[in-house]
């Protein structure tokens, strides 16, 4: 089974209306002996296609579910719309409810980390949907004080963000990806796919609104840090150390605020997209994490 093209990924997916929005998701049962279910939550500004390199191997023993968050990929991109992390968490939980998931693991990346933190806070409060068995975070801004935004993010977040969005061409997006990847840069295929799904259905027009997640992180810092320190399920990190946005400096902050006793796996030559840059290393580390839960 190949997901190397965005068209192939689209064909594997389904669409459902959740909270008034059409949401794209892929849901595949385990191919061999089933060991559980994993909900995968993607980052900014990409989509669930980010997971295609690790999907086949993980899917051998796990049912995998990955959705495109509102405003991303193949999901609806309403305009105007005030995109917020709380709403994205609501939509993820709506999908969990729609699929009647009872127990599952969560694997999140980047923007998805923040969505997962809000969902984890609800789990801790006994108000979440379904029961989490674990949560593993890839590179992302778990702490706003360690998030080192790239220039494009800073410009989008500025009062002139609505103008700068028009300057986000494929070339500028590729330059940004080049800077945040580690030794293994994104291929032309991957860059084409990232931009295609980013730009699809007028996605560029919303990017200055989607960037509000950086403000949400500051406004809800205490709640989302406490989600980690009071986690009701095992949590851990797989982190590309060369990531200038949320690399090893973020891991060091995690160790101070959350603790070194959690599963932490550093990938020293990898950048912001570990699942794209080093899929085999991510799979090996994630399987090690899952094995510790037994």
C-alpha cells in the first residue's frame, strides 16, 4: 500500500461533518495482530499526509486514525473563521466520539502537540472523550517560552499578517522547510505535497488566522503545562535536536518542568519533522515507548 502521493492519501480517506465542518480523516484497521489504536495529530502548516512514511509499519499492529484539522489539508477551510486550539480539540474529540473509540494512544507533532495538550488537560479533569493509554509528542511548542518562531511565523502573527499571507509562495515555503529540517532535507515530492495541501481550496487566505495558535499557547500556558505535569497517562518525547524552532532546547525545558523520568528520545541529526526526515528512527523509538507501557 503506497501513500507517496497526496492523491493516494486522499483516496484512502473519508469525510464526515463534525460540529458543522467537513473533516477529512484516514482510518485503517491493523493489518496483522491488533495491539491497539493510535490517533495521530499533525502540525502546522501541513496535514495528516505527514504520517505517510511511518503509516505502513505502524499499521501492521495498530489501527491508525489521522484527521486533517480544520483549515488544513483536505478538510474544510472556512473563511472568515477564528481558528483556535480549543476548537481543534473539540473536533478531534468529536471524531473520537463518531468512531466510538474507547481506549487509544495519541501521537502528535508541532501544532498537534498543542491540540493534544488541551485534550490531555480534559483527560486529566475526567472530561475527555475516550480513555488515553499514552501520548507521545514529536517536535512542537510545548512551552511558549522555548518556541523560536521562524521569520514567516513572526510576520504572519504581526498586524500585517493579512498582507504577508500573499507572499507565501511555494518558493518561500520551501525555504522555510529547508531551514527547519536537519541533515536530511525534504524531497521535491514532499515539498510539492506540503504546498499543494497547504494551498488547496484557498488555504493560504487563512494562514494569518491559523497562526493564532501562538497566542493561544501564551494565553493557556499554565493549563497546558499542567496537562503535562499532571498527565493521567504515560507521556514522552521523540525530538529532532537540530530543530531551530523546538529542538533540544525544548527538551531541556521539558526535563526541568515535567521531569526526566519520562520517555525521552533525542535524534541528534534530525530537525523539526522527525517522521518525515527519519521515519525508521521514529518508528524504532516509538515502538520502544509503546513496549514500556506493557
